C-alpha cells in the first residue's frame, strides 16, 4: 500500500474568547434545560414524519425542499432520500416508538441499495450513514432486536459504500488527493468533509478498496487525505493567501488542474461568490472536522504514523474546526441563525444585522436555518473535544444557544399543514430554486430535508446529553 505523509503548517492558535463575537451566547443553557423544547419538537416531528411517509410517492424522486409548505423533488441528484428515512430512524431513537423503526428499516431495504453503488456522487456519507449507519448503530446499542444477519447486511452496505466513495478520487501534485464532487474530477466541495465519514466507518469495519492488480487502497488514508486537503484549500486562516483571506472563511469549492494536480482557484456553486462564505458550506466543514477529531481518538497511533502522525493530523483538524467555529460566532446574528452567505450584497442594506436576532422575513437576504442546524452540532462536538466545562465551553454553550433558537418559533414549524420541521431553509439562492412568497422579495418560510434531518440529529444528540445516554457518533 502506498503511503503519503501529510505535511501540516499551523499558525498560532486562537483561544476561545479571543475573537469578536456576535452570537449572544447563553452561558446558563444546559441540555436538560432544553427538555421541554425537545419534547415539543419530537411531538411535532413524529406527526410530520408519518404524514410525509404517507403522502410522498418515491417514484417522484426524493423530497428535497418545500414550496408553499409541500415537499418537492429537484432533479439534481438524489442526495436527500437517506435523510427522509434517517429522520424516521432518529424518531425511533428519540421516542422508542417501534413504528418509526419499522418504517425506516423497510424504506432503507426497499429504496437505498442504489445509493450504496452510486459512482456519480460525493454524498455517500449523507445517504448511507443516515440509513444503514443508523440501523447498525441502533442494533449495536441494543435498541433493536436485529438478527446477526441483519447487522451483517447493514455492515456490508456500509463497507461497499465507503469503497465506492473512495474510488471517486482525484490525485494532486503532492501525492495526496481528494474525493471529487459531482461537478467532476477538478472539484473539491466543502460538503464532502461530512460525507467522508463513509470511508472512516468502512475502515473501522475492516474494509479497503481494491484496485488494479489487487492493489489494496486504505480507506483511512484516503479519508484523512481528503479531510486534510479540504482544511488546506477550502478554509482560510488569515495568513495572506489572497486579498480576502479572513480567518475561518470557507469557500464552497476548490478547483484543481487535473493535468498536473495543482490548485488553481476558489469557486462556488451555492454561495454568493468565491470570496465570501456560504454559511452552509462552513457548517459542513465545522461539523465534519469536529467529528473527525472524535474519530481520531478511536485509532491507534500505528494507523496514523504513516499518514503524518496523530499530532499533525489532529492539529490541522483542530485548526480548521476552531477557525470556522470562531468565524461562525463572529458573523452570525445574535440568536445563532446565519444569513445564507456572509457576503450577500443585500446585507449592506441591513445595518447592524449581526447585532440583532435573525430576520427571516426581510426584503434583502434570506437566512438559512439548515446551516444553523448543522453548525450547532459542530459547535457542541468541538466543545466536547476541547472540554465542555473548560477550553471548549464557549463553543459548547454557543451550540446550545443555536439549538434553543431552532427548536422554537419562528424556526420550529408547528403548522400541521406544512410538511417541514424547521422553517427558513435555503437550497440554491444563485439558481433561484427557492420559493419566494407572493409580494416578497426573498425566500422564507420553507424547509429542506437536510435541515430537518440535522435538526433531528441535533435533538437526539441533546436528548442523550441530558439523559446520560450513549454518546452519539457515526462510528459507535
């Protein structure tokens, strides 16, 4: 097996509290203090998950985002189907209602096999860990009465998924590489830093990718190289890389010359520009890095030595996680829900918009609650990694602050006629895909399947924190 060491240069770290902040962090918040809000959320989610399962025709494709309160498909890729069925499994996780487990398991078995062998996307960690991954975790926790063969079935799917995802590989000039996006081999997306979990879990299960002449390709190596290159190229650290190099800024996409493997430029698909921060892209990086830090703690030093060593790998993941967390706290309104892009032009018409609570109904720029749902979990996990009562306290409390906002109006969708759970999510602002209500100028009032799923995952995470349950990880 070829090995390649990751060389990492780290600037001096910034300690929590040394950056400017706009999120008004609630230092008295606790997971237990959110119990009433979580109970209300799970009551609403149960009814809406059942209703959507009855109403949705899978032949239409996957539910992606709502228009006038009704879920619709969008023929880009089927990257959200696993989130729909994953919500069903998380509802069982949170409530113990077996109907949701049966629903999620049966839908996974019936519809998800094609996602395991999908060679055209970077979304394996989204679709397959949300379904097969949750089924495996619940079985291993003793929450379900699965047979040994059922567990082997889930693990076979996860092994295959990790290897298929790892085969979508672009080599770059320094001998490392990355999982390229559906845009093609030149494209490194920030989103994939959470999806790369599929490689890490498959490695944990003892799997590898087999290449030409029976070459055994390490899934751990590819996963770590992908994470490291995302941190190197998609995250900025205020080190003078370009004229817009602000610490913690994240670009949605990095472009490479596939002939010589050299980095060429920043780009974006869903953000405002390559030189501003699409906040959901930042949220994917924040959560992805925090989870990889947790995962690293499960590995032996011997597995990491040939890849640069535990210290160097951890330093880079921590550097990216803290930079993006600080940027989020500094560039998000007081209640913890960001606007869709920190450089969106309409924000110039909203003086002091960061010093007040977010305003979903405004005439200039939309907020993105899905970015908040993803980022909240990233903040909580990063806080735990650093010590929720010590060095990581600001991050942990910031995560609780964001969660408290999301699990209440105007973000909690309490209208039974609206199929979404969390309101004011945005999908693709540059393409104009999001619904703008009549008489309004920007989208608001709609939900997304990824936003709903990550809110569900956040709720399960916090419920376990408050009840002292097993810590929620993808590698349990």
